[in-house]
């Protein structure tokens, strides 16, 4: 049995030598993990930037007409997208979570409609101002 022992030892050395996994043998998700992390970071950064910009525009609405117009445009896009999402969600079947999601989105739609109305109040005086 010394020959068998020698072969087993050789196999053990080969197995120990190749502990490092080859990238192409990794599952697809493992190979894409760094890219997914980069995309996740970029998306979070983009969302944070958009929210910061939106907050800045909202702050400037009472003072600048161009900010009011841009803020109104952003709100209108957001409201249209949210209404479209609710329409799609209403055609799907789901349980309690779907109903909760629909209720939250309806509340957000109402909040956005109030915000749009508020913003329009700052747009109209600029449009109705008499020419001098």
C-alpha cells in the first residue's frame, strides 16, 4: 500500500496547490459582484445628487422663476412616473404587500399634487405680470 499512499499524498498536494478559485469557474453572480457594487454605488450617488438638487430648487422657488419652472418640471415628471407605476401595479396580482405599496404610492401622489399646486402658484405671477 505504499504506492497508494504516495498517490494520495500527491493528490493532496495538488489539491492544496490549487486552492485559489479560478474566476471563470465562479458562479455568474460572484463574477459580477464587483460590477454590481459599482453600479449600486453610482445609483445611490445619482439618487442623492438628484434629491439634493430637488431640495435646492424647492428652496429657490419663491425667489427665482427659473427654479420654479424647473422644479415644476421635475415634480410633473415624478408625478407622471408614479401614476404610471400605480397603474401597472393595479394590474398585477398580489397580497397584503401590494395593497400596502399601492396605499403608500397613492399618498405620495397626493403629496406631489399638493407640491405641484404650490409650485404653480409661483409660476403664474411671473406669467401674468404686466409688461412694463
